[in-house]
C-alpha cells in the first residue's frame, strides 16, 4: 500500500494537518452528504435570512462545490474568455491564494466546471495534493499549497472514453495512495492512478457502456460505479470487475435513460442507486462474497435529477424529477422502499440535500432557496431565504465545515456562519 498520500476527515502526521470539520471531497466522506462532525449549529434562521460572512466572485461558469482542507478552500471553475477550466484556492476569509488553469473545458453542452476537486494529504506540510477531472477527460494533480500542476493524464484519449452530452463530470475518489477514474471507455471501465506520479496501478476491463455523470462511492472494499445503463462493483486493490447489473432493467424505468448523476447512498453492504427523468431507483445489497448483488426494492417516484439523497435514521430523503424545472420532496423507508411522503414545496422545485447536526439543508434549484428542514414523517421546513449572489443554475451542492456553510452559485461562492451564538 502506498502510504504517502491519504484522505481522511482528521489527519495529523509529519506536520500536515487536517481538521475534524474538514470536507476533503464532494459531499463529504464517501460523498454521502452527511457532515456528522458538525455540532452546535443554528436550529432556526432569522426571518430576513442569513447574511454572508464574505462572497468571492470570479469562479467563472460551473456547478462544483467547495472543499476544505486545513486553512484553505478549493473549488473548480472555468475561465470563459480562454475557454479553460481552473482550480481556485481561497483562504478562510474568502481571499484568493492562487488560481491554476487545468486545461480545455467541455464546449458541446453547458460549458463549465463539473468536477469538484478531491484533496489527498501528504505526510509532510506542503505535500497535500488536489485531484480533479476536466470535462474533456484529463485527470490533473496539483500541489495544494501553490497550485502547481504535478502531473496530468488524458484518460479519455488513452482509454477511449465514450461521452454522453455533458462530458466527464465525476468527482474523483482517492484511497490508499490511488485516485480512481471512471474512464467508461473501449479499453477500461475504471483506471487507478498512483497519486505520487500519475502512473497506472491497474485498469479494469470495459463494460461496453457510455459514461454517465456519477461520483462513485465505496461499499466495503469495492468502488460502486454507474455508467449510462449499468452498475458495477470494482475491487479497489486490483481492478477486478466483481459484478455487473443492468440498472435500466432492474429499475424498470419509463424515462429517457442514460442520464445518471447521483452518487450512491451507502449503509453497510447496501447502497441506493437513483437517476432522474423517470428512471426510478434501486436499493442493492452486496453479496457476502462480494461477487454479486441483489435488488431489494425499487421506487419509481424517488428519482433525484442530480441532487443525491441522505440517509437519516432509516429514512432516505431527497427530491424527485417531475420535469427539468420541477420536482417534489420525498421520504422513503430504507428497509421497504415504501414512500413515506411526497410533497411539493409550495411553488418551488427540486434541489440538493445534505445533513448536519440533526437538520437537513436544502438548496432548491428553481429560485435558489436555501432552507433547513426537520427529518421525519412529514416535510417540515423551519427557515428559508433566497440566494441573492451569483448567476445561472443553482446546481452546486452546499458544504458545511467548522460551522460555516459554503454555497456556490455560478461565478460566486459565499460563506455563511451557521453556528449557534
């Protein structure tokens, strides 16, 4: 095992320090949207809403989230005039520390950054690295301290990636000195690169499908990967494809198909896979030997667009897709798949959901409404307000670290103090 680069919520070794409240990847640990280290947060917000501590403008177009490692924030964006993607480093006061171009952006549909950077901590101060994928399919490794590019690899060209309409959009998973990339190509499904130098550790056999837009999740010792119509389990150590299921057939969807954007929601050896556009959802259980899966239930209504779900006390929460501009908010029983509620949020629409300190944080995409809501058997919003900064779509997922909520909207990102006073 390569011990030089690790990812964790708390790492203190050789002077390199991450804090317990850090979020070093998209949607926190294993991309579950559960910021469980957060305590002492506000249980309601002022009627006039929250005022940002600071707002930074200059990210360009994109829909990525903030990550935090130590005393710095990292987020990807795009330089619109140069048509390049980039990573920006901010300090905790919202001041730019550095900015680095990572290569050409995707131009065909919705140009802009899609991949939230992932942080890998080194043994010594200054050895932290950032891993990010560009839309056209290049993996870039940067020095987190100064933004210098250490290596880059054109995965799409080398492994024959078959893109959908919106390019490569996953946020990269790192573990045990490796970064895992869904190539979705004619030569490999997943490629594992050594973080130290970008060399190939292994490449799994292809699954003859097209790339989706899913950030994988780890289930036991496997990487669960979703492509346009299939779900696969990949052995993290050697890239063996342990199993494959045709999600399209298992979910029995009636929608357009192939547009899958949600990271799996995981509990033990079970994982929930979903897709919008009336594609429905499935709860899978990994077999004891890890060589297969069983579908436990399907739910046709709970089909988040690109907003993911959270699992709280045996209940799944998220929003569904009724059209590109609308959706209801849902709660589903984890054990049975039965819908507990499906509720419209007034004249608002669907959006992303995360969890911290006993409450759900909702970011509705139609009008940019931020809210806190109670988990339970009914949809109950406690407080809400509308985001007034930024531009274009409200598609970025919020991040909560050390009592601060970071919200990106297009060209801008803002920090909100949500600690109870």
